[in-house]
């Protein structure tokens, strides 16, 4: 499951890459600061491109919350939902029947721009984090859905069964986040898609030859270590880990 991401591009780079504009320009300075490690369990604010405003970069909170919750109930909901993954990921197989997801599937899909994400690999009971970015270091989009809580999007990253590459990386759970191929990004935000249209986009294979996976420091998984630092992206080789 995808609980850790990274977004290190300046806002202008994201605007140019996705042909969008930042909705709240007062937030530009904050989002120009590189986020080398965004830990989903801290429910950070991130930039998303929502279906309702497909030409905008909008602030959203990572961790989807039921639409009927009030802003003052969000923190309590996250504490309760931590046993279910905190709303950070959503299984795409449940997209059309889950009590939260089904209301967002057709009208509140989103793109989540990132420069990388992290996945756990297991060997002999020990976890080793893999860092996955593009070979060219460009930003790309993960597929998500969202709800609005008093106008603030709360979003989740959609997942699916792992491809052959991600089966080797995430070798315990054999899941992966849904990476939207560049040619499909605008389609993902289109209105009036049928269930079959949406499923077709979910099933689309991202060109994995464009990805660059490698292992990084296990500090990523330590709650006692501040890991939102540039060095967390450095390659670390482990004797017993390879894909």
C-alpha cells in the first residue's frame, strides 16, 4: 500500500507539467518547499487536481473522510480509522460499492502530482523501503478520489493488484498505487465516464521502463527519525535485497 510519497518540484513546474494554475496563490511559498518524505499517517496537506476544477492545483488533506463529517470531527475520524489505513489508500476493486468511494467514483476523481513514492519490500521478516521515481525525474500523477469537508478536499490514493514489477517490490501484499499514464491524465478527470470507462483507465499499464526503483534508508519507517530530508532519497544497497 502507498503510505509514503515525495513531491519536490516547485509549483511553477507542476503548473507547466499539468497545464494547471495554483488555486490559492498565497500557498505558493509553502508548496515551493520540497517535501522529500510525506508520511500519510501525519495526514499532510498536498496539492491535487480535482475533477471539479481540472485546471487548478488545489490543497487537499491526505486521508479521505466521509462526506457527512464536520471539520471538527476529522481528527477524531482519523484516530478511529487508523486501523483501516487512515483513509490513505482505497482499493479500486471496491470503488463502485464502498460507502465512501461510490459517491466519489463518478464526480470526484483527482490526480495527485508526485515526484516519487515509497513501497515496502520484505526479506526474512525485515522491511526495506523502495523509492520509485521516473527515470527523467519528472513529476507524474497517482489516481485518487476525494470528498469535500467544508470545502476542503480529503483524498485517498487508489490501489490495484501489482504489476510484475511491483510484485517484486511490494512482495508481501502485492499491491501498487495506480499511476496514470500521461496520455490518460485528462481522461481521468473527464465528466460522464461510465463504470467501464473508469475501469479501463484503472487497468491501463503505466510504462514501467520509465520508472527508476531502488532501495533507500530504513530511516523512512522510523517514527523516531526526521526523514523529510533530501538524503532520504539517496540509494542504499542491501546485501540480501534485489528485484
